[in-house]
C-alpha cells in the first residue's frame, strides 16, 4: 500500500468517527433540555416559603394558640389530681416540646438558604460568623451596603469587637457583587422568618419550663424542664415513666446512626436525652457516661414521687440533686498525696533458744579459749614468724611472747576454765586448792598432801605422765586436750 492509499484510509476513518459523534450528540440533546427546564422551574419559585413551610402550617398555629391560652390562665392544684396524662394541658406540653425540634430543623434550612443567596454579595462572611443565628442577624443588618460594619451599635450587640474588625476589613476587600432589589427582599423575608421562629422557640421553652415545674417539679429540678418534657413524651407519660427502670430511662431518645464507611469514634452508643442534658454535659467527657447512669437512677425516684403528687414544692428533687452534685464533686477531687512511709519491720520468726545444764556445757566445750584468743591477736608493725616454716603466714600471735606489754593480768572466765569433777572433789577433800595462773584457762591443782586415787583403768597413750595417786601436772586447757587421752586423765585435767 502506497502513502496515498494510507492517507485516504485515515480520512475515511475520521469521517466515520465524526458521523458517529454527531449521532451521539443528537441522542443526548433532549436529556440536556429536560434538565434545563427543571432548573428553570426550581428557580421560578425562588422564595423561602417554598422551602420552609413550618411557619404557615396549621399545626404550628394551633400549638402556639393553645400555649397562649394556658399561659394566660393560672393552673390550680385541683386540676392536677389524678393521672397527669388525663389533663388536657399535658398533651399540649408534649406537642410543644416536639415542635421545638422541628423549629431547629427549619432554622437550619433557612440558614442554608440565606447563606447561598448572600454569598453573591459577601462570600467570606460564612467563615467569619459560623453561628447560624448570628449570621442571619448580621445579614439583615448589613444588607447590600457593607460600610455599615464600622461604628454600628446594633452589630456590636450581635458580634464581638474582634469579629467586627475582621468583618469590616474583609468587607473592604471582598469581590462580591451588588444584590438586586428582589434578591434583597427575599433575603430580608427569610431573615425575618428565622428570627420569628427563634422567638417562638424561646416562647415554647418558657411555657414548658413553667408548666413542667407544676406537673413534675422534682423531675424538672434534677434535669431541667426541657429534658423532663422530652423523656416524658418518649416514655408515654409520667405514669409510664415512673414504671420504667433506670437503665431504660437513660436510653430514652437514643438514635441509632448507620455511618457505613465513616469513623465510629464520634458516635456515642446508648446515649439519650439524659446524657445530653446540662447537668451531665458539665462534667469532663470521661465521667459523663457514669454520671448519666447516676442521674437516670435519681430521675426514676423523682418521677415516682411526681406521679403520686407528693412533694409538690420540689423538696425531694432538691435533695436528690444535692446528692448528685456531692458525688460529682467527689469524683473530680484530686487523688490524695502519697505519703512516704518507712519499710515495715521484717517478720523474723521466733528464734529457738535453749537453756539448761546441757546447753551450758556445750558452750563451755565449744567456746573460744584464751589461748586461741592470744594466738589470734597480733601486734602492729612487727614481723611475725611463721609457725610452720612454710611461708603460709600462720603465726602464734601473742602466744608465748614475754613482752606483750599488757599491764593488767588476763581475766579468767570462771564459766569456761578447767575444773575437776565432783567425784574427785569429794575424794580429794578440802586440801585441793585451785589457783588461776597468768595464762588463761590454766588451772593447777596443788594438793597439800597426796591423796590416793583409783587405779588407772586401761592403757594410756598420752605422752603426759599419768600415775595413779599423783595429781595432774598438765597445764593444757580443757578445750585443747588431745583426743587420745583416757577418760580418767581427762577427769583429772
């Protein structure tokens, strides 16, 4: 295929694509025209009354008329006898309380309408004044001339001085356009409707508060008249409310929200009107759920008192509220300061102490002798001679040294010095005399006349002379006697 043939083929494909696109555009034209016609129809009814229809509704007019009638006449105590639900005014209170919720929704719709229309003149005002009612009042005050921001006393009652300064600076540099007379009239109409609805809402609040303090005074003292009317309306009356447990009263007004794909951290499950009441919201967030359970329990008691028309002055309600506030203060108290305490005495077990003759004898036998004490004592600054001549560092200490430098004589321990047995004392008689020598624990028996002694039994392997009838001459202490001495020799020593 030559270049000319390729060029002709490309032109044919381009022509086919253009024809297909023209067909597609012809098919989509009727849909676009329909959409334009619908938007024109919506814009033709560009009025706040086409969006907000509560103000002209029959239900709103009837409820407001009944409220004015009941406000004008004073209620008597005889009219409240019997069930509260039987009173005709009770139904009006419940309807009026529900009407406030609809008014809030209507105000949000009107605020959105005014914001969309006024953004043509002052688009930055929405971010500067976030509150809906303040925004509506500011729009009505400024209108089409933004120079009214400076030195405006009415605007100072709506906004703070800092906000007014920011609004005036932003208004001088805004890129908005002037509104037409029709647009300005529609904005003023919407602002007037929003302000009138807000005034009606406050009127309903005042009426409900005054009547709830007469129908359910104790309950209204604890959680407020508006919240009390809400939970009464949801429960189906004061009698039904008094029969409900506290765990169910806490859930009255809870709404289940399905936020698929969104974070569930902002959703508070199992929270109703009591959780959002002022007495609970005044606490820190970590204590609100615990406080809602406490308030619900006290509301149950107050509702039962009000259902029997007792304590009409609200004495029980004040007592319950004081109890709630005391517990709230207790929860928010700082923890006590930790005191530094000493360690406790160790729990040592009772030591086993033994006494008696056998124990004393054992201590005498195993006690440290005076010879061992002298051998352990060393002189400072003197070179000691090795006792074994093997450079082991073992010396005899002060044992056997003449010039020890001691002034006083060595004290002999009477409990551990060597003694003769009682049998020998009886056999020897009073001729035996004991003397303590200069060395410790050395006792020499020096009889004046030799006393015959019993014959020595058994061979004696001692190198010490052991003759029958002669007194012992060994001066070795009892603690250092050789093990190969006979029992008789030991007794003599």
